[in-house]
């Protein structure tokens, strides 16, 4: 068996009046959204980096540079789908994803089941292979001040025979 583990981290500023995409879904009634070249889905970006890292394929910026018009305002689910395709080309399958979103507000716990469904559909893995947790930064730093959001993800992949 050839198992590999990857770690991903992403951070985005928050801005009032922007749509807030997280885990492949739009968080309704959020007073702010993340700022980025794509839809700024911090959770999907961290998952992409974890998967790419596990396969030693670089990071999200290597594959989807924020200087490219091709990826301007792109749905991050498309990027995740492309990462999954890269893994398949290298003969890897995804074992599981464990992720944490760090955000003061809005509270996202009730949206986690919908995120899991969306991510399961994109990655082609069972919902019970995806764990998403949410925490705050206890009102400290850029997250605590409501200026930003970050996400951490760990991915297990396996080389297929």
C-alpha cells in the first residue's frame, strides 16, 4: 500500500457586500465574503493544496495562477475537479479529507452538511470520508477582528495498483 498525506492552508480577506462561497456552496445572508482572484473559496483552496501536496504536484498557484484571466472569478469547484483529475492521471485515489475553517462570523456549522455533499460530488468520494470542522480565533488577530478567514486541510491519498 502506498498512502500519502498532504496538508493545505489558505487565507482570504473578508469584505462587506461580497458573496461568501465556502466548501462549494454560497453561504446565504453573510454580511461579507472573501476577496480573491477566483470565487475565493478558502476551504476548497486548502483542500486543493492538501491533495496536490500529497501527490507532490506543487500547489494551487502553480496550476491555477492568480495572474491568469482563465481563472478570474472561477467557481472553485471547477478547480477542485481539475485537481481530482490530476490525481487520477497519476493513479491516485482520495482516501479522506479532514478540514477546519477558522472564522468569527457567520457561524457555519449548519451549512457543513451541504458543504460535505457538494465536496463529495466534486471529488467522487463518500460523504463520510469528508470531515469539516469550524472554529473561531477567540476574537484575536485578523480572523478575530473579522478581517479574514482561513482554512486548514489534510488529505490522505492512495496510489492505485
